[in-house]
């Protein structure tokens, strides 16, 4: 009995190149970087952390569903972490400004 066409993800890419990175994972990182940069210029810019988290979640789901045809899971996680950090930084800044007020 021979193994089926989906025996392992290594069989999918035969020329040694890596699987293409999921677009939502890339968008997650870009939104996260923009959100974190905006926190220091315009605190409400941290709202870009929300699409960073949502595109990261969608990207991870798509990567898992592709069964090795797409990569970028770590990029999606990094984008989500940066987005959450931007949101937390903006909330902490807002809370601390109320204390010194």
C-alpha cells in the first residue's frame, strides 16, 4: 500500500523552496507595526492593533487549513503580539494620564 498524496508537507515542495507566506500573516505584522508606531504619535492610532490581531487569527486559521501549502504562522503570531502590545500600551498610557491628571 503506497502513501497517499498528502503523506507529508515535505512532499509538497520538491524543489527545496519554502511555502509562500500567507497574506494575512504579513498584514498582521504591518498593522501591528503601524499601531505600535502610532501609539507614540497619536494614542488612538493603537486602534490599528485590532486589525492586527484579527488578521493574525484569520491568517493562522488559513495556514492550518492549507496543510503545509502556506507558511507564515510565526509571522501571524508576531503580528498579533505587536498589536496586543500596542493596545496595552495605549490603555496604560490613558490610565496613567488619568492618575496624573
